[in-house]
C-alpha cells in the first residue's frame, strides 16, 4: 500500500469513528430531551394540583465575618 493509500485508510477510519461518536451523542441527546420533557410534565402536573415549594427565608444579615476580596483594576487595551 502506498503512503497515500495508508493516509486515505486512516482518514476514513477517523471519519467513521467520528460519525459513530456523533450518532451516540445524538442518541444521548434524544434520551435527555425526552427525560426533560417528562420532568416538565411532572412539574406542570404538580403545580396544577396545587403543590408549591415553601417560601425561601429571607437572607440573614451578615455578621461582619465575611471578607470581601476585590480584583485589581485592569485597563482594557
């Protein structure tokens, strides 16, 4: 086999591997999209039946123990 034929064979193998990876990713994407739609349906059902999350408590005031770190000023150049 010539160098060019070897190169062509390598390129075709890489292309095939990438196409297989793309197909796997598309299948995974479809499964995740389907799961997201199912979860959205569950959310809609629960909210339609009056299920609500408890209100979040207001954030507590800081007691001063928190250190504020500022980044140095950078000029746009």
